[in-house]
């Protein structure tokens, strides 16, 4: 009958419409959570940037909501902040490179050499450190690096400082590099390795022309985790870093100790800007398209 409502009543969307329009179904399914996360994340970044344009009254310590670039001018002109920024970037690069070098043979063995049962055990072994508290692992490394500790007793402890920070962060973020590499190498057909050997290619040639093109996108994905997590870390630096500071420590000290939230917000925009540049460069290489 003309004008008759479909059964099911009200304003409900008929199931047939959702079945015929998969994009509408996907939009209704993912729209609310994506919108919620987008508002929270992008709104937080917008609030961070706006706060960084404010300043603090030198006498009363009150926030003055007058837009200016004084905080960014201090970051650009004062040598101490330039030094800390460079130190943070170099530490993040060092941690990423060390994790990539350590993760490659582990991921290759897991994906192409180990039996299925051993693969499962190795995946569990890689994930187990993530089940422990971050602080427990950081303080465990502090004990290992301390004077009279296990590493010091055999003459291998670098002491507290920048080297200890790189060593500790490399250990903390290593699983985030192993797992993407393992997933990437697992998709590499074994027949390609056999064909390369049958055609007379050496091991180095096979690695360069067969394995590395498949491994590169996975390594890039892992580097996003290790690089970004190192940029924002400040706890491990306080525990094993000695007198060295990184950007995360400046944010922490400016906000809690110095009661200067606008300057802390300005410092916090540096890792955000660095990661935006890094992700843009990675995207242009096309590495993420093949993940």
C-alpha cells in the first residue's frame, strides 16, 4: 500500500538499504568512533598549539592569554634548547637504528627458520617484556648499570648518561620493531628465496634484492614506533640519563616544576612537528602503501 511504513517502525534504517550500500554501512559503523577520536586528538593538538602562543606573568605566574611567539623565539635562540632538541633527535635515530639491526636477524629466524611451534613460542617471548611495567624495566636497567652492578662487574657498564639512555630505550622499544619485521618477512614466499638460490644468487644478493624490498616497509612501520616513543620519553632519561635532558624532560619540568604551561606546550610541539615531517617523508617513499 502506498505510504505504508516498512515493518520495524520508527526511524530505523531498513536492513535492505544497508545491504545494498556497503559504504553507508561502513560509515555508520566507523563514523562515531572515528569522529570521537578525531575530536579528542585534533582538539587536543589545537589546544596545545593555542596554549603555546600564550605567556606567563613573570611576577604572579599567571597565564596571560595574549598571543605571541615569545616561547618559540626562546626555543630558536637559546643554545640550551637547541642542544636538547638535537640530542633528542640523535637519540631517537640511534635507538631506531639499533633496534632495526637487532630485530632483523630475530625476525628473519622467526619467519623463515623456526618451526611453527617455535614461532609461537618466540612471539610470546617477544611480547612478554611488554607485559611488565615500564618502570620495573627502567629501574632494572638502572640496577644493571649501577656501580657494582652486573655490567659494571664485567667492565661493560657505560654508567649513567646518554649511552645508558640509548641502551635502555633500545631494549624497551625493541618488540615494536621485531613484530612488524616478523609480519613483513612472514609474507615473503619461500619460493622466492629458493628461486634466487637456484639462479645462482649469493646470500648477500638475495638479501639485497629479495628480502630487503619486502623488509623495508615493515622496518619503516617499526621505526615510527621506536622513533616517536623515544622523542616523547622522559622517565627513562630521569632514571638512567644522568644530567642529560631530552625534550620530554623539558616539558615535564616546565609544566610541573616551572609552572609554565605555555612554554611546555611550545616544547611539546617540536616532537609533533618532527613526526609530521617524518610521516610525510615516509609516505612519499611509498613504504606505507605496501604494508
